[in-house]
C-alpha cells in the first residue's frame, strides 16, 4: 500500500501528475508553448465539472429517495395510548405502542465485521445460526398468539462509533427495524443511546459489560448477559479474602473507561480489608504491548495480579508475567476468556482465574447437556463457517436465544411491550447459559449477568474449568460500582 | 499573446460551480436523513481532502497524519459545544486558527525531512494523537467519546430546512463552499504558484525569490486548518467526536485515497474523490451486505488501478478524454497518456 501511494505522492512528482497550473507559461521553468497551453487549459475545465456531475449522478442513482415519507424526528407525539409505569414514553418521536403488522420481526445490528476488531463478527454467525434454526425448525417466534419469522439486518461499523451512528440511523429510518439487537462496543452503544431513547426503539443487549448500562436515564437500552466488569472485581476480592486475606495486589489496566471500571471498583472494594493495592500501571489499549508495565509490576512481587485488559493485551501480559519469573494469583478480565487468546498465551495462561456465565463448548462436562448438543448440531448446519468451539459464537447463539425468549414472553408485539418485558425478565436455561445462572432484571436492577462462576484456565486441557460454587450477585452491581461509572 | 478568454468563457466555471451547488442544495429536500448524513460526510471528507491536496498535490509534501488534524478539529468543536455551550459556527474560527498553529508546528520538522521520512513523521502524528485524546479527554461514560448537544434549525430557516438534519447539512455545505472557493483562489494566486514551484524544483524556486521555509510551513498550516475544520463539520453531521488509533489512521489513509482517485493537484479532484469514496463505501455495504471485506478490498484494487491507468485521477483522466475527443494533439508534443519516463520533470 505505502509503496503504491508513495510513488505518485513523493517528490519529485512525475510529470503526469502535475497540476494544470504547473504548466502556466510563467511558471514553467523549462520550456513552454504558451499559445497551445492556453488553449488546452480552456478545454480542461468542462471535463472536470463533467466528472463531478457524473459522480454525483451515480451517487444519487444508487440512493433511494424518501424525505417525504419521513417523520419529524424532533416531535413528541408518542405514547398516547401507551401509559407505562416502567418507561416514560411522553418524549417518544414515534408511538412505541403500535403493533407490528405482517409476519416478520425485523431486527437490526451493527458490529465490526472488517478491520482490527473483525473477530467479533463471529457473534453474528452464532446469532444467525440460532435465528435460522428458529425460523426453519420451530416455524418462527410466537408473540401474543401470532407467529413471526425473524429477520436480522446487519451492518459493519468497524468498531467506529460514528459509523455505528450512521448504521443505526439507516436501520431506523430506512430499514425500519423493530428493535436493535446486540450492537457491539461500549462507545458504540453510548453514541447511539440518545438516538434510541428519542426514537423509543429497544436497544436490547448492548454487547459489553460496561456499568453505564445501569443509567436510568436510558430506559430503552439494556445491557447483555456479560458479567458487569465491577462484579468481576467483587468476585475476585471475595476469592482473595478466602485464599489470602492479606494479599498485596498489582493492577494492569487499559488506559480507558474499560480499564477504569476494574481499577476504580477494586480500590473501592479493598477498603476496609487487609488486601492492599501496591501498584497500578496502565497500557494503551490500541497497542497491546504490556511488557514494560508488567516488568515494573513484577518488581513489587505482589501476591496477586489483576489484569483489566482485553483482546491481545491479555496473552501478551500473561507471557510477560511468566518471563519475569513472577508467580502471583492472576485474575484476568472475563472479556479475554476465549480459546484463541488462551492458545496464544500457551502455558503462561495455566491457572489464570476469570469469570464466566456460559457453558464452555470445549468442556467435556457439558457434552451430554441437551442445550449444548443442540448448539453443536445446529451451528454447523445453519452457519457452516462458524467454529462451534469458539466462545464468541456461543455468546452470539445465547444472546439470540435470550432475545427469542424475551419476544415470546411479551404479551404483544409492540416496542413498548417488548421493552417492558425485557426490563422485568427472569429466565433460566437459555442458550448456553450455565444451568444455575438465571437472567433477571427488574425495576431497580438493570443488570443481567449477575449470576456466574469463577473459572480457572487449564492449559493442559485447553478450556476453562469451573472454580468453586455459583456466585449470585443479583441486584448488587449498582451498590458495588462507583456511581460515576454508571451515570458518567 | 493569445486572445483573452471571452467573458462567457470566464463565467463558465462560476456557472458550473453554481449549478453543482444548486444540486447539492437540493439533495436534502429530496433524500431522507440517512442519505443526507451520508452527503454531509462526503462534503466533510472533501474539505479534508482539499486541504491534504494543497499540501501533497500542490506542494509535494506527503502526510499520513491528516487524520490527527481532523480529530483535533473534531474534538475542539465538540468540547467547546458540550462543555462551554458554544454555538457550532462560533467554534469554527477557533478550530481554523488552532489548526493553523498546530499545522505550522508540525510543518517545521518538515523543513528537514522529505518524502518517505516526512511520511513517517506524519504517521507518528497519527499514532500519537489517540494517546493524547485518551489522556486528556473524559467524555460520555468515561470514554473518549464526546457528544454535542443537538444543533437545531433556527426559526427563520424552517422554510427551506424544516428538519434539523437538513439545517445541519446546509451549514456543512455553506462552510465547505466557502473553503472550496478559498482553495480555488489560493492555488491560482501567488501562494499557489509558489507551492507548485517549490514542489517542482526547490533550488529554482529559491532562485526566483521564493522563501522555501515560509511556503512549506504555510502549506502545512493551511492544510491542517482545512482538515481541522473538516473534522468540525463531521461532528456536526454525526453529533460526536471520537478518535481511536484505528479511526485516526484510517482517516489519514482515506484522505490519501480520495485525492489519488479524484486527481492530485486539482481543486475539483478531492471533491469528486470524496463523493465517490463515500458513495462506494456505502454502496458496497448495501449491495453486498454479507461480504464486509469487499469494500476495503475494492478500494485497494481501485487504488492500484488508478495509479496504473489514471495516475492523474478522475479529473485528469476526464480532461485527457475530452482533449482526445476534440482531436487536438497534446500541446507539448508528448503522448496523450504521458509516462514519467517520456516526460521527465
């Protein structure tokens, strides 16, 4: 790429790239036939403008029209017949109590499918496999006595928040989706939450564990079943209190809100205990190289190491710990519990603690579980390109199952009814959710994923083994989390 | 001396520009808000590419760091609007001046390095910028995302812009039109001639009295100011400022692709290129929704094709075609499709 670009752009500039002005008589330092140049110059203009017009015409031909069909987006006509105790609908731009006509529920999602974060597109494969299975084998979803097929419109945002906004605008105004489903990324969901709030469109299961999804100003957004990041810290602190109550802790975290959710909660939680944070280091989440930081943390010889990191930084830090000869109890963010990342870390990942609320497809313990068997049978059938052992696919499958569960629990198919249902849901045994881990939210508790287990990676076996009993933190996330992480 | 151009001839470009402007002004009347946002994005990209083209196309200095200037402008506008309640237009002069200053600061090292090395310096800028943002910006939910309050249409504008997104588009268009006119004047005047002279032959340029350092640093400054204002314009369209490493680097490359496709060293080139770029990106997404990698691949192929087949971009290509259609021999005796080796600089 750079070679190709640099050739025409570098100096000296090839003559064929020269600006027209370069050939003006008084500028041409070598030779110039001023008369012929003048005549040539006259001819050039219309060509340029013609090119501009052709491009414009092409663009317009490809875009559908439709200003006249659009509703005003700043009006407030919503919710006349939709008195709701849970959700204030007075400011809605469109009436959320209108029932869906036809026999299809159209959902929209935006997630990275190209670029650095394209690994997340496996989520989509898991989701699509589940929806196809429901549409083809179960006939669709039953809501209020009627059966609907599910259609999922997906758009690529390359993990860039402004493209997510663009995509979601299109999904709402052009595709006219009923609801948004599993939009990936904290910033990406933050960027669209005002929009979905105004339009009163359910944004179900924003796919990150950010505590910001507990902000009560945004009733139309509900987080996913990923364990909220602050709860991970609570689980680990409880673990340390049992195993080593006077442990010193070193922290490596991403230098962003994600890393802060870990470090700030941890600081809050060690208060009043004998646990002590001895050092905190940050790394740039877009570089993923943590060796220098880990080396300085290792010098503290702390008893425990908290890794508030994600993606490639996890295996990178684990290897750095091993190379430094440091042997702390390691806690790693639940976002890193993927087979791919652990394979990169290799033996350095052995014994690492984390949390999980899904059955690991690689764990033989679940091999005979009917829900796991269904997953392993249907994913290859409906999404042959997906890897069933990939936890990201399992996550997509499970959220899709949870959405279907939510829809079927709704008394009727309106945005308001579905959102209210989602906000009061209490279900068990959905998708690959752990048998004991129910998913529940209510008026005061906006967090799913509060029931989970600690897991320990076994490098020899190549999967995460459950460590200890199921932990139930139902309704606790809000009190554990520093308030500004929720309302900020 | 050749005959002076007739008045009609001289008015030609102005009439064409007004016609294009009229079409652009009509767009949000017909098209919905999603497309209008897309058009707004194309215009913002065009402004950034105009700026990059002043530097790269006219002055011959390469920058892979314009995404950073773009992000700088975006954050300046967003923070002024969100934390200090400034109206959008009031932020633009600040952004432009700050862009000039930052651009000049980056331009000084450019006096010492050229070509590939300059490209690396600016690449470093693109790499550094997201770190600065992560360190100093605390936006929504503790992230680096800064969202602006909604810009709504004033009462007197409801006649032609009843919806807010239409009003925002017109603001973007108006600012861009002024900047395009400014660029057009700039490259036709003394400054433009100096830019080109420095690009073509520094020693010769210095001999005729051009202050090399001043021209090069000014080119950087003006170019950065354009990119910064373009960033502000995109904030108006999308309602947010955001800069990750990916975004900043990607934007820098996007702007380069745009000027190569449109035509380096022309004012119209970046405008055509930006529209084509934004349109192609969106079109491939809609027509081939299940092949997300198609769009980047397509641009890669297009770029290679352009470098080989249309090295002077769409505008240059179109000009050569019209010349051929009129069966005029190329004026300086070279082939209609010149190659560097037969027409050395």
